[in-house]
């Protein structure tokens, strides 16, 4: 899973370079989670997960509070979760998750981004079956053996625990996000470098340099869309 972790790191670094966009997307996601349940993370697990993820991106408290206050205030703005699947150059696979208040706007924009950048949209289910919903945690200050012991004592199952680039990386089923995080916190982990829910490809493909440049242009076009929250793919982007 090492290469998959490198891709996650690269994706996070790229996103960190566009903080205003990241903050806006987290603000939307926090609002939706708070609106769908109680606006309190202690009683709303979905909201708690979003807030924990937001911490790793250093989302300011003011943005978090504004989104929760908006939900508490009874705003009638509603958003729909949408997923699009498609193909990039050389058969590369892409998943696009969107959160939109206008479903009639989003699909044409996503389709145009694919078509203008060497890709094409597929039907629902054409790509997602090749990816696994996954919880990924990155932490420092403990060894993989120590992390394994913490999780075993808490009776929490994970897929893999790896030492990579001075950090310990934990992969688990997506539904285990809360259980893994709570076990690690109870075991003395106070901070996570990564706490993500993602879609990891079962297999990755490598593109030639020129094709990869075209592929990255497609990914950039998709991520630039206001309604798009996450873009996942199966391309090995290298170091």
C-alpha cells in the first residue's frame, strides 16, 4: 500500500496549496453534517468525523463555527451528495464526489471537464467497484508495533499498519474510522498528520510522462469545480 499512501500525501500537499478552496469545501461539508443530525459532534458521529478530518487541514475555528451556526440557524439550503465515475487517458479510472445545491449544474460541468481533457464519463458502477472505501490515519511518535498493540487491546481490526517516511500509516475499512481513531486517542495519540476517508484503488497504473501531464490537467479541471469535494483515481503519480 506504500504507493497509495504516497498518492494521498501528494494529493494533500496539493490541496494545502489552495487553502481557501479547502476551507470552503469543509465549511459546506460541516454544514451538511450538522444539518442532517444534531449540530453537536458528541451526538452526531458524521459531524465528528468531518471535524476530525478538518483538523488535519488546519481549518480555522471561525469557519467551523460559522458552518455549525448556519445549521443551527435553520437555513433551508440543501445539498445533494453525487458521485460520478469516468475514465482518463489510457483507461485510467476516476471517481468524482460532489456536494451540490444544484444537481442540474453539476453533471454538465463534470462531463465538460472530462470531455475537454481527454477523458469521458462512465455509467454508475463502471469504476467504483475497482476501489475500496478506506479510512487512513497517519501519526508520529509511535512505532507500528506500538500502534498494533493499542489496536489489539481495543479489539479493533484494521487492514494494514506500515512504517513510511518516519510516520506510521494505518489502513482500515471506512466504517472503522471512528473506532480506530478513538482507540488510538485512548492509547496516547494526541495528533494525526492524516485522518481521511478515501477511495483507494485495488490496482494502480503508470502513465508515460506526456500522458500523465494530460491526466493531471484533467484532475485539476475536476478539482477546480466548485461542487466537487473529492477526486480519486488509480494513477501512480510517482514520488
